[in-house]
């Protein structure tokens, strides 16, 4: 019997090979199932059909335009959530009174389905770009506050008490001890939250959109163009993976001492 130790690290080469093998396996199964006619193409398009969709969308410029506008919407909504959510989260994770006032409310709101806010946002803000950005903001802000608060709470109390012993006041304890100590975990939190932001893209583009990847998927649904639906979904997944890798690389470069046993 082969014994495998829990969390035993593997080489970077082996990690990449296994990851590539997983993607290749999914692609081969998809190709085999669709090519063999086991599922009608209206439900599961062939990879070649999706590729033809990409070539057509690239040649007429719609793919670039839709991708650009979706990236802008994601970036604005996520940036607003970060600018507001990080300070609030730090306060929640630092001061008990702020935690009592904010955490229960955020925990309540985060379970509300984001698409349910779409009609209200259309009434409150309208149907312009601000409404689409607001959907992404709502979907990420409340989760971000709670996760940042947990990052702040993860800083050992002994570390903060040592600062007080050495003469630090509350402001110095927060800005010179707590925030620097939580930064590696905060970067991981942002990495996860950008993934949440991408998942809310389609919901955001329910708001009277006429451009964007989410809009393309919804429009293609009406005409049962599953090749375009798959193309949009795969592209969103690819863009999400790219942003995930960017945050992972930044975390690795900025905080090399915090790297654990897993590959990033």
C-alpha cells in the first residue's frame, strides 16, 4: 500500500504537468462526447464550433470590444469594493464595537442573492454603466469586509501586545504592526474576491446591457447558440484564471516569506 503524507509538497514541474493533464482530460472528454454524437450539438457544441465562433468574433471585432467593456466593469466594481471594504474590514477586525455594529449586518446581506438586487439597482441608479458596476460592487463588498476582518483577527495578539509593551500607541499598533502582519493573507483574500467579481459579471450585464461577455452569453441563449455561450463562458474562465495568477504572483513576489507548501 502506497502511503502519501498529508500536504507533502511536489515539484513545480510535476504540479504543472498534473494541472495540464487535468485540462487536457476535460478537453478530450468533451471532444469525444460531442464528436460521437452522444449529446446533441444544440446542448453541447463541438470544440471546433467554439473555435469557429472565436475566429468569427475576432475577425469582426466584437470579441475584443465585449472583452474590453467587461474588464472595465469588473475592474471598477472590484476597485470600489477594495477601496471601501479594506478599511471597514480592518476596523471590524480591530475594534470590538465596530465589529458588533458591522459584522452581523454584513453577514446578513452577503446571503442575499445578488441578481435579486438588479431590479432595485435599475430603480435607484438607472440602467447605465453605474448600475452594472454597482452589481459587482454589491456582490463583492460585503464578503470582502468579512474576509478582511478575519485577516486582521488572524494577527497574533502577542505580536500586538509586544508593540504596546515597547511603547506603541493604538495608531502605531494598527499601521506598523497589524496591517503589515496581515498583508500576505490580505493579498490571498483579494485573489479570491476577484474570482467572486468575475462570477457576478453575467448578473451585472442583466442590467440593460448591449455589450460585454455576459450580454453575449445571454443574447446567445435566446437563439440557442451554444457555441457562443460556451465561448463566452470559457473566455470568462480564462480571464478569471489570468487575474488569479496575477494576484498569486504578486503575493509570491511581495511576501516570499509567507509562501506555504502549496504551489501558486
